[in-house]
C-alpha cells in the first residue's frame, strides 16, 4: 500500500465508519475493513473500479462526487476521505462543504503545488511542472484547481474550518505541519494530508 | 399475425407436469378479497447444499415465468434468463440453488385469471381479484418454507422482478442476506402507467376480448394482445439501439411495396414479437399483472416514505441500472439507492453503460454479468462465515 494510504489509515480509529470518496479499486477500503474492522462505503466514477470493489466484497456506489454527494445524509460517517481529487473538481469549495456536512471529520489529501521541484520547473524552465504526483501535461491534466499546502491551510482558517492535524509526505518521510513550520514544509512536501472538521 | 396453430398450442399446452405447491393458508389480498388453497408453480435449478446457505430467489418480470434457465418445458424455448443463470454462468447453478416462482395472476401454473373459479366452474376472467405486487410477493413466501430455506443467500430480479424484490425486502426484512434489484423502480412512473394502459387498451379494444370472457369461445384476443406486446417491445429498446439494429432496413425486399405490409425490418420484428407472444401468454394475465405494476408505490405503504420502508435492513444491496434504459431510468434506480443510504442500509450501485435499453438485463452484457457474478460470489463468501 502506498505511503499516503498508510498515513490515512493511521489517522482512522478502529471500528469507525468511513466514506471513501473516489475510492478507486478499493485498496484503501479493503485494508481498513480487514486490518481495522472499519465499516466502509465508497463512491467511485469509473465502471472498472466499481467492479473491482464489488469483486472484493466492498460496498461502493458508482457516481460523481461533484454532483452526487447529496445522497449521503448529514453527519452519517465518522470520517470522509478524499484522496488527491479535490483539485480536479469544478467547485472544490462546494465539494469540501459537502464532505464536512457528511462526515464528523474529513481527511483530504492534495498534491502540493508548492513543492520545490514544481516551483523550480516553472521558475527555471518556464514550463508547467510534470512530476510523479502531477504526471499530466497542461492540456490533458484533470487538475483544474491546483493549490499548495499553504493555500489549503489558509483556506481552512479563513472559512473557520477546524484544522485537527496536517501531515506532509515526501516519499517515505512524514512530518507534522503547523502554522510555524508551514513555509518550509510547503516547500519540501510532495503531498499534504489534512484532517479537518 | 398469430397462426392458428399457435393459438391451438396455447389452448392445449401442457402445463400439468410442472412443480406446484398448494397454498392452503388464506391470503388476504390488498383489494380486500381472500384467496386460499391456490396453486403456486415454481422451478428450481442446482442443488441446495447441506447448510442451506446457497439459495438464490429470482423474481420474474411481466411476461416471464418460473423457467429461468435451461429449456422452458412448455414453450421449448430457452429460459428467459439463460444469459445469467446456468452451469458456469454469472449465477452458477453448479454452485447455487436457484428458485423462481410464477407470479399469481400469471398463466404458467400459479393461480391466475385463466384458472377455473370453483364457485362458477368457469375460468375467472375478470372475476379474478385485482392483485398487487405485495400480494404477489406474499404468495411466494410460503415457497421458502416448503423448500426448507430460512434465509436466502441472495434475491434478485429485473424490471417487475426488481419491484417484487424491493417489496420482499421491505415486507420480510430478514429473509435474504443480499439483494440485487435490477432496472426497476420503487414506484411506477406516469410514463410507465401510460404505456401499460396502452397495452391494456389494445387488448380491451379487440372485440374477441369480450370483457375478458374469450375463454368461453376457446380463443384469445390475439390481435389486441400482439399490439400490447409490440408496445412493450418498443419500450424495452433504446432509440439508438433500435436505430443501430434496424435503421431503415427493408425486410427481404429491394424497395417499398407501396402497401401496409411489413416493409421495414423493425415492423417485421414487432409483428414477430407480437405473434409469438400470443402463443404463450394469456391476455387477461397481462391486464392483471400490468395493473399490479401500476399500483406499486412502496413509499405509499409506509408513513415515512421509502426511507421508512427500508428501515432496519440488514440485507446488503446492489442496485444496477442501464444507461440507455428509458423505462426504468438511472434516476429512478438512484432514488432507491438514496433511500437505502438514508436509512443506513448497506448499498452498492452500478450503472452499466450500454445502448441496449431496458432489455439489457436479459442480454449478454459482459460488464453487467461480471458485476452480478462478482457480487454474488463475494456475498456467498461472507454468508458462509
């Protein structure tokens, strides 16, 4: 399992109820069910991924998170997880509000546009950055609203969204991010994982 | 148009040698009348295992019957769901014990309007009580007792079969471990009521129908019944699917005949569907079963609506819809998912991308069949534990 999922799994207590938005082939859910006795539900757009989840015996609803989160009742999950998809929505702010409505807590991970390699690519080469976490070119990227860890941190504060924990991930290293080390972590983290709500 | 030979077949078909139980317990119908000592015909495939945990109940659609797989012994044609049910199929009869009962109101051995009314010694005709989906489902519950099954591994059905399934889960919340409603609705839409009314009016407009008393003359309102079937068949396809299948192709001719014969392939197709239907189905049964569908509104049965209907469900659901189905749309199927979610039930949902319309659940649609198989097999692993 990838490092990001390990970090997310560690944030989730045993026996809780989790909605995985954009659950892919169900790898994270499968781990949570088997290792932590967590009750999971998934929302996934892709037909093949939905089938994979069903084969694994996981509960999954085929649908688009941008338009179909309304079907989940208020505060019906202990945690809602959104992994590296926030930046791909037309209206990420609306989606974030929906996640906070559905979950008592929300875990959002984002590819960090403030990572130094991203910054230098733009600064020195004058080209849109292509990295492991941002593998697409400008014309075919699904990412419509790229942001940095600092952007999301500031956004949560501006919107009075309670920030419980922020973790920066760089390969196999993880570190806690606070207001006081935000500038440096924003430069050296490939991924930001936010526990909010 | 239907052949005389075909008609002869309908009147004389042998439906005596099929499995039946007699349900002695009186069943009070929604209309207020009570039926008792009535026959319920059914068929099973595969073997019930020792632990009795591999049983799957299938509910059939409007014009279906209990002969799901293999060869239908009455019509000598393939069972209506051979694409999905059989040895090695998605619902594998080498592994699972599959049960299907003919609905009451039908004409394949269960109590229906073509049966003899003991009070008059004549077929019921329109003296048959108007039945509902709930009546249909309640009549089938005794069959599980008869077969010694306390809890099903799975129950499934498409179209009207899906509607029966939703009713079954609401009425008997602890009878099945999992459920797969396919291409159905929790309440019949205005459009579907309208299409059913068109089918009924076609039958009733046929003078042979004679207020449902055609059996006195040993005949059937075959023209009206065939038109009713054609309406159905149009609604089972999609605009795109129909265009791809038929387009403007002519039926075994180079040019128009300048007549009202079946010039176009699509006309010929509909006429064939109509004429083969009258050989196997009773016109009054169509009236009664379509009425049951129209009256179906699960939310109306519960004060708190659909969410209340599914309250305390332990059953694990998989709802499936087809993208080009305009009869039981994705939207209607999603409403079921939303209600199940709101009531806290365990529900999965998949929309299969296809241009084959409502008919898709009966066809060889690989993505659909794979999803079906994946779900049932994974449910069996869980249920066994």
